[in-house]
C-alpha cells in the first residue's frame, strides 16, 4: 500500500507517522524540504522535493492525499496534482475545505477520469496516538474500498471512527457540521466555568469540579477532559488573552442554516461570541456605553492610561 501525503504540518506530519507505524509506504512532500527530510529520517517515509517527484514515486492507481489549509493553497494544489495524475488515480483532500468547493473539484477532476475523495478529519494533535475521526465523501465506492487500509490505519480502530458518509462533498459537509457543534459545546463549557469562577463567595475550585464532572456525569466528554487538564495546570488562566479565533467551518455552518432555513441559534451565537472575542478594541461596546450615557446620564468608565 502506497500513499503520498502533501503537506506535513501538525496534522499531515502526524498522519504520516501513524501510517508508517501501520506499515504503509508513505511518500512525503512539504514546501519546506527540511521538514520532509526530518520526517523521513524519523519514520522512513520517502522524501520528495517536488510534487512531480512525489507522484512519480507512486504505482498506479496512485493515491495523493492533500493536508493543506482550505482556500487558495488547496485550490492550487488540486490543479497542480490533477495535471500530474493519470485516469483512475485518486486525489484525497483531507483539509477542512468548504463542501461546495469539494463538489466543484470532484466534477472537474471527473472530466479527466480522476477520482476525488473529500475527507473531513477530526482529532487534532491527539490523532497520532488516539486515531482520527474520518468522514469520507466520494461518488466512487471503489475508491473508498481502495483507501480502506489507509482509513483503518488512521482511525481509532479498523472497524470504527471512519465511514463513507455519502457522495462527493458529503465528507467535508459532515465535518463542517461537526465543527459547528464543536463551537457550541466549547461555548457552553466556557460559559459554565465562567459562572463557577465568578461565584467568589463559594471559592469554587474549577479544576476540582472539572475533574469531578469527567466521571459519571451527563456532560462528560473529551472537551471536558481537555478543560480539566488545562485548569489543573493553571486555574486562573491569567496569562491567556481572551481571544478565540474561528477557522471558517463555524461560519460555513451558520451560512448553511440560513440557506436551509433551519434554526441553529446555539451554533450561531457561539460563532458570534468568537467574533466578539476578536474585537480587541471593543469599539461597539464603547459606543454602547456612550449611548447609554447620552440618553440616561449613566456613568462612563474610562480606561486607565498607562503613560
């Protein structure tokens, strides 16, 4: 079994490691050739210095798996790799691309008899040891079957944690909704612990409570496990800036709810709260304070000047 992994960052690199541990032959390519060489020395994968070299190292039908950021980078690599492949070869996009882009790419590649598989990948930096959740979309069941050894090696177990969820686009669509749910769950955990920390008269130990809730409670989850670990290291989180980025999937999920006319208030508000955290200047809140002062004479709290 052979596969080329294009993009050896945190996710792609660890996926290559897990595949090598399973005895699968891996060809690796990264734009920084030093990353490729270091991973080759560590795992025994074949280091390619160009995309063409990576493809040439594979036997037909070739499998090329992209682990690249969604957007222009993935778009350009789909085009470049597509020109290097032959009819019957398989191109997998394991990045979190927008599902409508994946639908378009599948149709374009099909014109050249290339098989496209969009795979939503969950697991983050823990995937190397715990395995990855894999949601595959493809119109060709034969391509999925050909990829079975790869899925079985990457998943938590050969018989669970991966599935062919539907036709082209379905893998990335499923992962998009997964991430929308993730936003909501994370927001609920954060708000709950804010309330615990804010009840100062009880002097609650949030680290203790997080560990307690991990066992036997309805809300136990991997996210709660991670919260307990974080709070055990630093309960106050005093050195952490309250800024939470959004990587795109949450926005796409909310856009989908609007297109379908399906109410998704929790997911939408979780996304909006991430936007709020990114507003370092808090201009809107400053204006609200001034409006409140203007119509009601309410006091305005001035920020202290450090100068």
